[in-house]
């Protein structure tokens, strides 16, 4: 193999690796997204009977509790990271029930 071909292959490999790395989100953001996606999944399910309602309530409580604050904190922390901000902007900012007194 001649030198220009080897250089081209290395250059393309480097660009591909850099593009792949740019899609990797910080661990705290990835963890939030994974948990929030499951939260949103259960929020969208139908409680068609008593057992199902209890199952959904348990999972929603586990997965959704603290989501509003966590999202706000991550948005603040990564305000200057366009990729992270774009991913976080896809989530509703207020999903937790609030009590009115």
C-alpha cells in the first residue's frame, strides 16, 4: 500500500472516531436520559385495572421523582454545550405533581 492511501485511511478513521466521540454525552446526562425515558414510558401507559395502576404508580414514583430538579440542574450545568442542551430541551420541564395549599 502506498503512503497517500495509508494517510487517507488514517485520516478517515480519525474523523470517524472524532464524530463518534462527539455523540457521547456526559455520564450524568446519559443517566438522566435513561431514567427519564423510562419515566415517560410509564407515564404514557394505561392503568386498565387495579394491579396495573399500582404497578405504574410504583414505577412512576421510582423513576420520575426528582426529575424536574434534575433536568433544571443539568440544563444549568451544560448551558454552553449545544449538543447536551438540544438533547435536554426535548423533555418537559414540569412533570411532577405539585400540591396547592
